[in-house]
């Protein structure tokens, strides 16, 4: 019989989970191979054999965060209403952040650098957003530079999610703030004709 594998997928999963939690709650320099291995009840050898070292483990955490967020926002279906699609993408982003708070903090807390002006990779979470913005521009619903529109949506959304994860907003307030802020951000980029229609609909609804 061969020797049983000790550095298996279960150990790998524990190391990634523990590294995610530590990177989200502690200074990066304090997240050592020894500390992560101890938290995961694994050996330091496991970190090197499975990831090649600390940098490889951090890269695995980053890849899990990027891949998970990309999968969730990519799963949002498209419809005939570009604004509804953009709102749905924002909702999916928020939901992923709430369900994966440690990975969200790692993703936008230093491990992953966000560069809205850089090239969009195949699994970049910005890709579905930019595609939806392009559809909205083609349909004459939005007007403006696509990257600038994406950045403004992301800035508003990231601020809301960050406040929510920090416990600064209660459930009711967070829900209301998300609805009003995302709609206001999208409305600010609409064409004049669409903007007038949206404002008229809002005024009618308030009466």
C-alpha cells in the first residue's frame, strides 16, 4: 500500500479559507506560512507543496475571490431592459459580497488591485458590467464613456457594500440605500429622453 495523502483537497481548502479570513482581518505581513498552517491544522510543508509558498497561497485566495464574483455576476441573465440588467448586476455583486465577506474584503483590500482603466481580463468581474453598459449605450439608454460609467457604478456599489459589511447600516437602511443609490447613479448617465421619462414616472409614483 502507498502512503496516504495528507496534503489533499481538504487540507488545501482549509488553508485557503483560513488565509482568506486572516488576510481580511489582519495586516498582510502578519499572515505567515506558519500562522496560516496552524490555523488550518496543517503543516507548513503543506503550504509549500500545495501552493509553492505564501505568495502562491495568497494568489489562490485572490483567484477564488475573482472567480467567485465573476461567476455570480456572469450568471445574471440579460433582458430587453438595459437599466434593469445593470441593477440586477449590482444586486448580484452585493449579494456575493454579503455571502463572502472575507473574500470581498481581501479582493478590495489590497490583495487585488482594481484598475478600471486597465485591460479587462477574461474572468474580470467588470466584464459583465461593461458589456451591459455597452448594450445600454447601443440602445440609447446611457450616454458617456463606458469605463467612467462602470467606475461610478462600482464606486457607489462598493461604498454601500463596505458600509453594510462593516455593520454601519441596518438591514432596512441598507436595502433602501442600495435601491435609491444605484437607481440614482444609473439615472445620472441616461440620455436626456430616458432621464425625463424616469423622472416623470417617479413623480407620478409619488402622487
